[in-house]
C-alpha cells in the first residue's frame, strides 16, 4: 500500500516548482497572512476552494463543513468568522454551495443517517421555510438544485444575523457577503446575487440594537397602559419600576 507517500512526493515536487519560479515565495508566506476573502464551503472533495477560485496561498481564508452551513451554535465556524473579520480584515465573505451536494440530498430524503441527522436538520429547516416553492418543482433534480441555492441564500442570511457581522457593519469597511453555487459539471461559479441586507426588515430582532428597540416598546406601553391587547395593565408601582428599568436598558444600549 502506498499510504501517504504520494502526498509527500507531490509536496516535494510542489516546493521545488515554487522555489524554481520564486525563490522568496515561502519566506513571504512565513511573514504572515492578509487574505481578502473568506470562503465558507462544503467539505466535498470535488470542490477545492483555491482551485475553483483561482486564488493562491495567502489570498483566501477557508472554512468547510458538510453542506456549507452557518450555524449560530457552531463555535468552529464562529471562531473562523470572528478571526477573519476582526483580525485579518477580510473584504468579502462567500458562502459557496455546489450542485449535487450529498448533504442537501440526504436532508431532502426521508432516511436516517446517524449522527449527521442533527446537522442535516438545519437544511430541513430551509425546506420548511421555502416549502411551497420546493414542493411546486416536480422534477427531482431541479428540486435538489433549487434547494442547494436556497440553502446558500439562508446561510448568507445566517451570516448577516451574527453579532460579528452586525458589529463589523458599524465600521467604515464592513465585509461584503456573497452567495455562490459551484456547478461541478461545468466547473463554473454562479453568483446568486444575494444582498447582504436581506434582514433589514428584521433589524429590531437580529440587529445589535434589539434591546434598545425592546426598551422603547416597553416605555411606550408604560406611558399608554393597555396598548398591547394581551398585556394586563400594570399597577402604578409596577409601572414606575418597569419604566425605570426600560430607561436604564435604553441608557446602557444607546
């Protein structure tokens, strides 16, 4: 058995070729990295991040997982995202899915696969959110291709919801968010034209000023008791305490 010997041989050949073309190549890389892009893609071996984007060492920070998911409890991804945005200062973040994704196909089936089922639930949530569109597509292949696209769109939205991106938007140059799909049969990337302000209409929930919004609603309710139909009127003493708490919350979040 060859084991990893081919890998080591290829590595030595690659080093020789790089040094022949540019003797200082590895010295420059060792000085540090300043990538422009963050690539969040699928772990599929047919989707090599640097190869399909034409980027070289030092140009792109990469995170990959099954079906290119952005999950708010995934501290691996969140750590990569925070480091890429706050330390490396990446300019563009790409969520890159691909047609023929096994994870997406598995999520659309009614089978169990074991440990990965919990992970695939996040894709099934995408189906739930777009169920009418998903079920109207009669062709199985076309339905799965569209689910790949919808999954990318929702993962970009998940990116936009993170406090990391929300805080970055307060700066002068927040990173741009993109949703791409790689067509393995064609070798081409498709830009889904996903706007990075998709959650603007829900800013008061997902934005970093959510508590300030809540405090304003609370203060309005105290000033006009009974404004919310299903909320009982407060006693005078409780109203004073609630109003005081609301103002304190506004002071802390403003």
